[in-house]
C-alpha cells in the first residue's frame, strides 16, 4: 500500500556565504493515512527543516516528498500546520484567526463563520470568539492554532514542537485532546518534538533522527494501547531505548568535534614544526 | 464595628488617589493659563510695544472673526492639503522601499545608508533647488514636505518589517495566501503600529516644513499670511493664524492618530 506522505531520500544543504551546512541526509520514511507519526532527534538536527519540507515551505536539495503519490513542491491545501509559537495574527480575534485558512480559500463568509465556530467548540474555546490573542494564555493560543489548522479540513496536520511553548500541565491536557482529535477525525498527524515522552504518548510510529546531517536512525512502531500509561513497563523501556539512541548520537557528535579539533591542533603543530628553522 | 471603621478611610484614600490622578492629567492647563494671563497683563501694562505683541484678548477677537472669513480658511486648507499630499507621496514611496529593505539584507545595505545620508542633510537646504526645478508653487512645497516626511516613515516601516515574525510568513504560505492578500491581510496590519507612529512624526514635522516653505517662497498659504501680518503691522492677525494652525494640528493629531492608535492598542 502506498503511504499517505512519503519521504524519499530527502537531502538538504544550506548554502551560507562560504560555508555549506548539510542539514538532512537521504531521509526516507512513509506516513500511512490516519497514522500519528512523531519525529524525534537531537536538538538542532534539522527536524523542523524536515517538517517545513513536508509542508512545501522549503524544498529539498535532492530527493522528494510525495503526498498521495504526487511530488510536493509548494504548500498543499490538504496539508495544514500547527506552529511552535502559535503563529496567530494578533490583530485578528480568535474567530477571525480560525477563519483565516477558509478566507484564503475564498469560502463564503457564513460558511467560514459556522465552520470556525464548530472547530472552536471542538477545542473548548466557545465564548472566546471575540477575544484577541494577547488576552489568551499559551495553551489557549495553541488551541486556536489547532482549530485554525483543522478548519480547512486537511488530510494531514503537521505540528512543529506544538506543545513546547506551553506549561507542562496545560501541554498534557492538550496532548490528550489531540489524541482524541486524532481518533475522532482519522486525520494523519506528523509531530516534530524533542520530548520523548510526548512522542511515545502520541505516536503510532516514532522516527528517530541522528544528529546533523540528520539521517533516519530508527523507525519504531509504538503498539501500546491508548490512553497510554507513562508508568507502563513497555513505555519506560521504549523511552530508555530511544534516549539511549539519542545519547549515542550526542556522544558521536561530541567525539567528532573533538577529533576534528585534535586534527586541527595536530596540523597546526605540523605547520609550526615545518616553519621552524632547523 | 472596628472592621467598618478600618474600611472607611481606605475607601476615601483610593478616592483621593483617583481624583489626584485626574488633577495631574490636567495639570498642563495651569502653566498655560498662567502664561496667557501673564501675556494679557504684560501687554495691558504696555510692557511691550503693541506693534510687536498685541493683547491676548485682541488676538482671540481677531481669531473669531478670521475663522468666519472664507479667504482665511482657504489659506489654512491650502497649507493643510499641501502637507497631506506630501505625506501621501512620501508614504507611497517609503512603504514599498522600507518593506523591501526590511526583508532583504542586500537591498537594505544599499538603500538605508543612502536614506541616512540624505536624512542627515538639513531638508530645507533642498528648497532653493526644488524652487528652481518646479517653480515657487505647490509642486515644490509638496516635494519638500515629502522629502522631510520620508525619513521618519521609512525608518519606522523598515523597523516594523524586521519585527514581523518569520512564522507569520509561513502561516500565510501554509494557508496558501496569494501575494496580494499576504500584503494586505498580514504585512499591512503587522506594520500598522509602526506606520501610525511614523506618519504621526512626519505629520508634526511637516507642519514646520510647510510654514517655512511658505514663508521663504511667499507662496499661498497660512505661512505667507503670517509673514504678511508682520510687514503690514497687523500682528493680531498673525497670532490668530498661529492659533488656528495649532488647533488644526492638534485636532488632527488627537482625532485621527489617537483613534488609529487606540485601534492598535486593542490587540498589540
């Protein structure tokens, strides 16, 4: 069966002045329809870059992303996104923010109002329609972000560290609600996170990336029953496994840096030795 | 009993604080009133020659006559419209340039030093040139006002563009906004607080420029009118004109810019 979203050897280089940054290296994995996939990796490894490429906001240097078999070259109306810093327009009310996507699709005013109100109700923000984002807490802002992403009726929802700018208790409640949304809507979710427990709590499948240039280190199916129990022995076991993988990555990176530095010291030493008159 | 006794002074204390706030809000009226009174007394006592400083009461009297004179009002309207044209011209050039400069480092590196270079020059030094090119008329005055207004508008808008979070551009892309609606529904509202403060600065600044241009070139307007009252010795008319300008400038500032700012204060 063909995956809903497929990443095929996605490689990304960033060119800055004289330096070239190798962000992603031949990243390949698939996301099935209705699946909840979490991408974890060491910080700064290029997780968010990968998500932006899936969203069509950035293009891969080589390789491709396919959505329903078609190459993604620009943002797709059926792929929506939830942002880390919420990405709300401060001059728009809660309702107007949720309406934004439908407004861009030129939906009639009545329709977008009704649809947006329905999704606001779904995320528990009925009665807040006419407030401005600055009047809301972080958790409430992200609810608006989620409602906005859902309002355009996407097939895929991408979430970029969606719970990391929110206090832990609120984040926990939101994660539970997202689990429910996922079950009820049957939409495909892809979440980028550095929080392993979060990934294990939400995902059907966890993709572990290596440090830069990010490669797929491991793809772990999570067959645990929902709602997930963090105290469950398998949960703890998997958490330890992934943590171990990531630590290994971190150590590799440190070692690599150390070796490179030692090489530099050595070559400097050699050069000095050559310069010195005998 | 003892509880209510304790509460009573607390209430009156907050009352005092609140009424105190109101007093400080209107404190500016005291020196103003003193100044006007001092003026009136000094001129009545003939401490100044009447040809140099008329009494305040005579200025007020002339003012109320003048604002019923269509020719007088037309002069104010002429100066005001020249100013507005200059502002609009400056804004329509500054908005796209500042937006590109704020979002593109390469362009910013070329454009901004040039703007700073011209901004550092005294704006009015261009006036003789403008008069030479356009003649002593509306075109020169409007261009002069635009040159003076460009600097504050450009820098506030450039700063505003730099402060638009990257994420908001991603939001417009994800939801497939076209270029036009990205500009009108994201960039413009995001820039609006900067836009309003830049325009306000430029507006205040341009009043000085317009008056100076009119005095220097003797073109129609309220500035040349004031100049005329000095040469004809009808100083009360000059002061009445200054009073009228002050009223127009303050009214626009309060009514127009304050309402724009109160809109941004709702959400920003």
